[in-house]
C-alpha cells in the first residue's frame, strides 16, 4: 500500500471573481520532492498556494500528509511551513527574537515540538542564512531580512511540507544560494517543497517537477528533466504552451 | 486637482477595500451627513425642551463646553490625524507624481475637511441652542480641533500630548478669567508652532522599544508589546490619557464632581471606545499573520482583548480619583467598570467591523463615530437611561457581553468571504 503523499489536491476550485476561478483536478506531491508552480501573472499561482496553506476558502479536497486541512486544520498546519511573498507576514512590532519565541510557545502548546529544539533550529537556520538582526523590530528590517525571518519561522517546527511563494524576492545572491541549499537538504531528509515562481530559469534549476498554470488551470505537470529533454528548457516549453494557449 | 484625483482620495479615504468604491464612498458620506444633521437637530431639540438654566456661572459652563469641544472635535480629528500616515499608499504615490505643492496639501486636507464638515453639521444646531454668552469658547473649540490635527500627525506623541495638555489647561485657566479674545489667538500661535515641529521635521532618532516582556509572558501578553510599540496606539493612548487628566483636573478645580457624579465617567468611556476601535486595525484586515501564523482566530481575539483591557483601565483612573469624594466607591466602581467594559467592547466591535488601517481615514472615522455614538445612543434606544444608575451597570455589562459575542462572528464571516467576490 502506498504511503500518503505530502500534499494531495483533488477537484480544487477557488472562485476569486466572475472572471477568474482556479480549477485543479489533481495535484500530487510526494515526500522529499521539490515542485515548482509556474505561470504568467494572474494565472492562479498565489491562489493555489493560499488554498494549500488554508488562507482562502475553497471547494474540493486538500490533504497534507493524508489529513484534509478543512477537517484537521491544526494537525495539517503543524506539518506545514509557509514562506509568503508578503513582507508584512509577521507581527511587525515584535523583535525577531520575540517573534520566534512566540511562535515556539504556540507550537509547543500545540504539541508540535519542544521549545529548546526549535531554538536550535532557529539558530542553525539563521546561521545558514547569515541572519543576525534578532534584536531588531521586524517592521524595521530590510526586505531581505524580512524574507529570512519568514524562512526561519517556516522551518523552525520541522514541517514535512514547505510552501514557498517567490523565494528569491528580496534575497541577495548569497542568501538565495543558502536558501536553496537549505531547501535541498530538507528535501533530502524527506520534506516536500512546493514553490511558486515566475522565474523559469530558477524553477528549472531548483525543482524536480514543474506544474504550469494558465487562467486557473493546470496546463502542464511533468518532471523537469522530461521538459528540458523535450523542449530544451522550461522557458521554451512555457513560451510554446502559452503561445498555443493564446492562439 | 482633477476630478479623478479627487475621487481617488475620496474612495481610498472612505471606501477602501470595498467592491464599489465610488458608490460606497458616496453612500457612506451621505449617510454620515444625514445622520449628523438628524442627531444634531434631535439633541438641540431635547436641550431646548429641557430648559437649560440661564443663571449658571459663565466660567464653569464655558470650561464644560470647551472641554466637550476638545473631546468631541479633538478626539475625532485625533483619530483621523493618526490615520493620515505618510506610509499611506496614495500619499506615497502622489508624492512621486509631478503635482504642484498646493495640490499635494489639498489632497491631504480633503478627508479631514469632510470629517470636520460632518462634525460641524452635528455640532452647529447644538451650539446654537446653548446660546453661550462668550465668543472665545467657540474659538478655543476650533483651535483645539486644529491643534489636535497638527499634533496627531508627525512624531514624538508623548511630547505632543504634553503640549496638548498644557495648551488646554492654560486656555481653560484664561477662559475662567474672562480674558479678551486676542489673548487666545496669541496663545494658540506658539502652541501650534511648537506642535508643528514634529510634523515638519520628523525625528531622525532610531526607533526605540519602550518596554520588554520576559519570554514566558509572551504567549499571553505579546499583543501588549504590539500596542505600546505601535505609533498609532501610542498616540491614541497618550491623548486619551491627556484628555482624561484635563477633564479630571477641570472637574476637581471647578468642583463639578457633585453635578453629574458617576455620570462623568461617560467621558472616559468615550475615550476608551475611540481608542479601542483602533486596536484591530493594527493587524491587516485579511490574511493577518497575527491570526494565521500564530494560534488562529480565537488566540488572536483573546490576546487582543487581554491587551486592550489596559486601554479600558488607564483613561478612567484620573476621573475616578476626582469623583471618589462625591460618589460612593461601590457605585463608582461597579458602574465605572461596567461602562468601561461596554466602551471597550463596543470599540473593539467597531474595529472588527471597519478594521481601520493606517491611512484608512474613512474607516477610522466611521469606527470612532460608531463606537462613541453607541455609548450615547444605546441607553436611550434600550430605555435604561431613565433607570437609576445602579441598574445601568447590568445593562452595560449586557452590552459588553453582546459585543464580545459579535466580534468572533464578524471575523469569521470576513475570513470566509476573503477573496470571494
């Protein structure tokens, strides 16, 4: 019997307006795999991400580690780490140290992990990302440091699925490389990574599997190796698919 | 200024985040003007029918009217002023456009001018009925509003609260000594000049944290840090305390405690409601990380309410201190606590409905108006106004509990409606 995947999406529908609805028939992300969701602006990448992390109402089924997030939101979120593309995704009045301590207490109270262990992970991740501004208020941090805080916060409770929206935004090249290595090492340990991006060059380098969206529908779901073997690059495939879709 | 720019200012100020901004802004403003005129005429009629005594000493009546003027005009403008932040997206956008300086100033003045007009529509018939025998009180009420607006923008809130308190205190002192009007005009100039310093030349000092909490207290009290470290809530708390101290000083000095007894506590309740309605707006309307990244909605609301209790405790303290000699302590505490609880919850409820964010002038105004006017309207609408004061405590507690129950319903409804148009 096959074990439950890290993420399983079935018959998902999110209606955002009269003109736009996201419809995903099926999406399957195994443990330890790295998947990139790519697509043009407004294709539904962030909508899909927000549905997966429970930020937007939806119809259909989303399971994290086999558990439906609408029925078991607490258990599902305990296994989920989220790095948003929103530099206000924290409590801006708290310092980084206070914010991590607060998150630790929330996770500890939910029985997700113990505080001392999470402190070690915070320190370890901060070292790898070269983040030092623990005593600074989050609202006053630079754009890049805010992103680092979000990455540390998303990983501190050892999630089994990490959802990342535009990882590269705000990070310098060194930090991008460090973050990539961090996610790759997590993937090697069985953590699934789902990243939304419009940077196809980066998606090709980072992900083992690519899902492309257009107007709220999946138009491609294939391993990166297969795409590059067929079309030369993910970008070439994207242009061909979007050109065909527009025609 | 083009009509498109004027509409952009109106819609971002009074109908931000709505589906049909133009229609909503027009409807909200029309409703505000109609309600202000109706309530003003209604109150003026009640005052006329009540037959106000004509032999009251002008000095304490003047002090009373002026304090009310400061509280009503100043408070509303303070909350609006606090929202006129330079972080506002429209203000930032306009600052990058090739517009003349006069247009930029005009853009900043449109929202407070409209709100001032709504307030005047309410206040004018009431003031006309009072037929006060002295002109300076009117001037001082207007100067207080202008000063409040200048003070509420810019930086150094504690210093500005002090300036506000000193100005008000000095003005009241002069008023009771029947000084000529020119004295007040002269008095206002240095204060306005001093207050505008922080507005024109913002402080370049690095942001400092005011207080810290031990790590073990964070899970329960993190929202307190959020409140005391946020500029908006710092301003609101500073001014509510300053206004409370001024009112308490006036009551003690003019020996007005016996006149209305515990009824004076409505002043601190108004302050509490006006400050509390701003608390929810410290977090985003949708997808608030304070909700989603932490322990969920219930944890957020519990943390918010726990921290907001500070707002309900601090403002009435000066008033309670000066009223204690005139009112039995048990009655004062029971009524005061129930009223403060109701004011706090009505403020939080109005905040949950409008979520007045930084720069969201209209929501700020509507939330402040809803929460404060509910304090005056509810006793009349529900009929407990005519009951003895001891019965009011139960009624206010019921109001507080009802509001407390409504807040999670509104937040849950908003979560379910997010991004589904």
